[in-house]
C-alpha cells in the first residue's frame, strides 16, 4: 500500500469531520473516532484507491454510505451512478 501524503489526508480529515459534526451533532472526539476508524478513511489513506480525486463532500457521502450500509462501496460516487 502506498500512503497518500499526510497534508493531503489531513485536508480531507478536517473537512469530513466538520461535516460529520455539523450533520450529526457528534462531539469532535466522537466524530474523529467514527471517521478515523472507518473503512472510508483507510481507503482515503491508500493512494491506490484514488479517493483524493473526489471532493470532500463526496468522501463524506462515501463515509455516510458506509455508516448506513456497512460498505463504503455502496456510495453513488464509487458505484458510478
């Protein structure tokens, strides 16, 4: 696995976590924990997945799809619909 540079994932981390807090009302600690432990975040860290081609709102949608269905690949951004 080739990891994306920290400054790239940090940008997404901050913005996606902020969206999680805004939408779900989690504390910052809860939002960080839920996001950082997700498969979505693991995929973002892995350069081979190409997740950095998506805007942060898409990464948030992918994370939401994972939370609802258990699989981030159920997001429309990954399915391509």
